[in-house]
């Protein structure tokens, strides 16, 4: 196994999404997303991408952990933790006391994120998702 910080191809990314159970994404938009990531962490078994995670954001204040995924055949072997360790190291080296670092987790992945100082929102805050309207799409 090898951890690489180079950005994977969109084809490898989409393939891993499908093999990990995360679902399909458009290839062109996936390429754009990967190119615009602040950090990518990829785990390869030979030539095969088997684990991935990334950080997106503005590089100054706001950072979002996204796309933590592991091929179904490699899950429950600590690869997601390896990815999160690298992301955590990135945050330690590149963020500040007033940085806003967030993620949206699916259960039971939230248990993993607790190990890396992510907590549920306090009672006076709430998380929200915008429902796309697609009004501006042709």
C-alpha cells in the first residue's frame, strides 16, 4: 500500500466512489472538484486506488473534509484512519485558531471523526444543507 498526495484521475475517483458505495458522479465535474481541492490523500494497492479523502475550502479560513472513502474490499482495515491522520496533519500545519473546519458525516463514520477532534454541533448551532433548485442550469 502506498499513500500519495498527487491528485488521482477523475476516472479513478469515480470508480472508487462506486466501489466504496458512495455513488456515481459526473466525470467532468469530478475532475474539476479534484483539481480545486486543497489536499488529496490517495491510497493505492499497486495501480488501484483503494482509499481517498480530500480537503476543500478557501485556504484561509474555511476548510471542509470531503469524500473519505475506501473500496468495499478494503474496508475495516484502518485505511480511513490513515487518510484522516494525513488530513489531521494538514490541519495542524496549515490552519489557525480561528479557522472553520467542518464535515458532514454519515453514520457510523462519525465515530471515526471523533478521533480527530470533530464534535457534534452545540445546541445553539445547527448544520444545514441547501437543496439544489437547478434554475440556472440548461
